[in-house]
């Protein structure tokens, strides 16, 4: 694309950036859910093996 | 490294810095309006006749002014553009007598008004004119804040259709073929203004500097100011004496706001990451704390349960013992009682026997 | 409230109501003049001063002082200061009303208010910082509305809808912080385009950072200030939960505010050094700059620290007022006092009385709306049905 001034150039890039920003915000929410969605117990180094003790020795 | 070549390098670098480089590293350079039309105003020629004001008023169908255009006394007061005046000529007293300068929109190469408008109502046309579209203008007047030359004005008195008003470079009329030259340029009796390709105007100005040594301040106002303008000025007195600010700098409006605008997407991308991270860290801490608390509670509960059980067991066994003892006693007592009863019966039987025998 | 409806007319004639009533009547009259006579009929705005106190006070100060919403919400939900929970609702309500009033004020200020949606929906001037402000204010208003809705739903008893919104709290809070950062800073950045008009002591490439950081201080101080005000006048609406945390919140916010003001002071010094503006300090504007910097930034930072260390609540309250005044002063300096500093004094702007009336009118409308809402909806107290579940 041809731009005859810095202003025109910015008008184009800023418009694109604003669209991208919208995408980023939506993406951030979805990614967060994907990342945090699985309900796993947080691994706790101080945890005593109480619930995890089962499963062997049957 | 040898000293001479080092110095040579330095010299080369220095020279490179001194000459305005056409394309600075990392900076995009756009030169779309360097050869499009512009106007050169020569302050040494202007005689302050206000004919340009008249012409501008007529070609733009502006309302008749309170003070007629042939009244030159008004030149004694400092005026600026307003909603019904796109251009004004001001008189400046200098050591060498009065000097006149015409003021109007400079049709910047990087217009601050266009950069600042949040509905993009301004557009720099291919004929250099910075056009304004009142069909979208909201009337926020940020363009007036932004313009370094204090040009745009507003129709404050209008209720429903106030517009921003400023010189159009007669763009609409010239595109429609009604005018061949901007009205003000055309009417000037002393050719104080010349309309033509901007690069040629710059050449012309430099020729005049050479032709009349000592007559001009050898500088073209508008060549670099605020990124350059299509309407430029040359003058015989320092520009600040004719109301042109020399402290504007060469940075254009888009460059001035570039930093702030560049930070916007960064905030959008980085803030959620940071804040989400902080949130997650806090949540994790909380969860661990909660778990630890739960475990502590569970442990405490288990402990007290054990103790209780133990206590129960001992007390139970004790109770049993006691119960057993009691049972024993009862039994013993019962047996004893039973035995005693038996004995009594026997004794009684013994005693009654002889009676029976006697009775027989 | 049922008792209120049965009271007769006379009991409404409290001094508060009389003054409010008079202001509102005056405001309505000026409103009519504004929209029948144009801007020229009610303002002293001219071509040199396109922006007057409706921008300086209603927009710049209004937005800065409504920053309590995002700072409190962020402190509570993101940074994990759970004990500030009870301060979130009043702060969010204030912020929401604040932004509504800002938008209302803009309807008076712009030439064609019915076109206010244009920058978002018709033609986007994306190179403009004002576009950024407009877009963010529009989005943030939506976010604040959604953040406050649970209170409304609790009042109405719509549990299902409330559930949905409460689940979105974190997302809303983070969006709110992003949008606030952007438009608070962009309000300062508006002036970066006009280096030739703003006095060098106030002009800086750091203007957006100044505005953002000072908005945090403004927000925290407003929460403290409103907290003490509401405590006095709306005490009957507060539950023990709110009251128990009230002192904690005030102490925490005083500490936070002192720390932020320290950072703001540091930034201002960086600004001075970066542009090498020290020599201006010896001029008249320099003295004024020092008054702002020392009297309204450094001093409150110090007083907040002392107040928080000594548990001195009256001192904290007065310092909050000082800080708020300082931010207001700063916004006025940037947008009016140091703006167009090069113009001769006869060309300078002074607000028209009707401009002031409209500004006072708008603040009054805000106070009335705040009272109306906080005496009905669960703002200062937890709704009995939803205790402890936020
Ligand atoms: S002089 Fe002012 S109004 Fe004219 S183009 Fe430049 S910024 Fe715009
Ligand atoms: S007043 Fe009109 S032209 Fe000027 S910036 Fe605002 S919307 Fe754009
Ligand atoms: S170019 Fe046209 S609009 Fe501009 S001052 Fe001259 S006559 Fe007026």
C-alpha cells in the first residue's frame, strides 16, 4: 500500500492494531480458560500423602 | 585502530549527522507532498492592502464583516482567524517600519488537525489542501487544541450545525474548475504569494535569497516546522517578529503522539498477562494456605479422635471391670441368699418332722 | 423506605434538599439555554480556548476522581486484599456514576452531541488519542455497569442473572484495569500533540504516565474521602461487615496512596530532568509548579505516611482531601492555567458563570443518584441472601 504521509501510514497501522487489540482481549480470555479450565489439584509440596496413597497395593 | 582513520570515521559520521538524512534509520519517511502545490508568501512584498481578505471572503461566500475590507485602521489591532474569516493580515512594527503578514491554514504536510481528529474529519488531499468534512464532525474541538498555528475556529453561535472553519486552500473551488488559483493568491496586486509545486517554491525562495543579498532572513518558514507545511513564508525580519513561532520544532504531530499511541497495544497485551499472573499467584497461595489449614485441622481432628478413642476404651474397660465386679457381687449375694434360704427351709423341715411323726 | 413514602411534603424541606433543588433548577434552565442558544450563549469558549472547565473539570478531573473503581477492584480481586471487599461496591458505584456524568457533561460540551457515537460506529480516527479515550470510556462504562449489576440483581432478587455476572468478575476487573490504564493515560497524552501551547514545566512526553499514576492516587484518596463522608451520612445503610473493615480499608489505602504519591513525585522529577527544565523553576510558573509538586504531591505523601503509621484517621481524611485537590489542580494546570501560557492575559479564558452552574449541576446530580442507589441497593451492606459469597 502507498502512503503519502506518516499520518496516512499511522491511520492504517493504528486501525489494524485496534482490530488486533480486540482479538488479543478475546484471545486472552479464551486462552486463560483453556489454561486454567482443567480442575486439577494444585500440587503442594507440603502436602502429606493422604489422598494420594490409594491406588497401589491392591 | 590508527588514529587518522578513526578520526576519518568520526568525520564521516559527523557529516552524516549534520546533513538532514533523507531516511533516518528505523523511521519511515514519507514524501508524498513534497512536490504537490503550495504557496510561498513573501513578507517583503506584502503591502497590507487586505485585498486577499476580501477575495477569500467572496470566493468562500463568507458573511460580510463588521469592518469593511477597505478599512486599513483595523491593521493596528492584532487579529486571528475566526469562524467567518479564513485569513487575516496583521501589521507588525519593526525597527525598519511596518511589516505585514498574512495568516491562514498552512496545510501542513503532517496536519496536526488530521492527526488529532477522532472521526478523521480532516484529510490532506492530493492537491495539498487539508479538507474538512463537516458531515462527521462531532465538534469536540480537539483539532483546535492540536493545531500549532492556531488556525481552526469554531461556529460557537450555531445551535444545531456548528462547524470547524478554516482556509481550504480553495481546494473545492479549484477542483470544480471555478478557480484557477486560490482566491487570495489571484487577487494580490503585488504578487506577494506564488502558487506552485512545493519543491519549486523552495527553489524560488533560495533564488530570491541569492538575488537580493541581505534582504531576507535566509530561511524558509514552513520547510521543516512541525514536519513541514505546504504554505511557506519568507521574510525580511526574524519570523518571531511577524507572529510566526520559531519554537515549534520540526517534529510533526504524528511523531509527537507516536509514543503514547504505541504504548496502547502494549498495555492491552501485557496488562492481562501481568494481572492474570498476579491473580494466579495469589490464588495459588490462597489454595495452598487453605489446604495447609485443612490438613492441620484434619490432623488435629485425627489426633483428638485417637485420644478420645483411647480414653473411651480405657473408660470402657474400667466400666466393664466395675460391671463385672458388680455382677460378681450380685451373684455372690444371690447365691448366698439362696443358700441361706435353703438352710432355713431345711431347719424348718427338721423342726416340723417330729410333729408329724407325733401326729401319726 | 416505606416510612419515607408516608411522610408528608414538609419533611422533604431539609437544607440538603433545598440546595440540591435550587441547583437542579438552575442547571435545567442553563441546559435549555445551551441547547437553544448554542455554546456561545453559555460559555466563554473562543477560538484560542476551545476547551474550558467542562473539559478541565468534568472530563479530566471527573475521570481521574472516578479512578477509585478500578483501583479498589484491582486491589481486592487481583492483588488479593480480600479485606477491601466491602469497599469495592461503593467505589464501583461512584466510578460508574462518575463516568455517566462525564459522558453527560460531554453532551453539553461538544458541538453536536448526537454524534458522540460517530468515532466508534461511523468513522474511526484511530490516530487520535481522543479516539482512544472515547473508545475506552465507552467500553469501561459498560464494564462498570456489568460490575455493578449484581447489586441491582440482589436488590431485585434475580439470582440466576447475578450468578452469571459474578462468575465473570475476574475478567471484568482485569478489563477494567486495562481500559482504565489506557484512558487515564490517554487523557494526559491528549496534550502531547501541543508542545508549543503547554508550558514546558507541564508538557512532557511522560504526560500519559503522569496522568495514569496520579489517577491511582486520586482514586485511592477518593475512596478514603467518600468512605468518611458516607460513613457520616449513610451510616444507617452500612452493615457490621462494612464498618468492621472500614478502618482497615482506610489505613491500607492511606499507605498505598502515600507509596503511589512517592512514585508520582519521582516521575515528575524525572520529567524535569529529562527535558532539562530546571531553569524554569525560577520563573512565576516555576513557583506555581513547585506549589503543586511540593504542596499537593510531596506533602500529602508524607502526611499519609504519618497518618497510617500513627492510626491518625482525621489526618488521613484531611490528607485525602488535599490529594484530591492536588489532582484537580494538576488537571487545571495542564488544561487551562499552563495551557496557552504564551497568550497575552487579555486573550486568556475565564469560565462563564453558566459553565460553572452546569459543572455544579452535574456534580449534584451525581450525589443525588448516589444517595438514591445506596439507600436502596446492597452497596454498603451485604445482601442477606448472598452473605459471604463474592
Ligand atoms: S495549519 Fe493547523 S489547521 Fe492547517 S493543516 Fe496545519 S494543523 Fe491543520
Ligand atoms: S471538532 Fe470536529 S474536526 Fe475537530 S477534532 Fe473534533 S470531530 Fe474532528
Ligand atoms: S487559499 Fe482560499 S480559503 Fe485559503 S485564505 Fe486563500 S482564498 Fe481563503
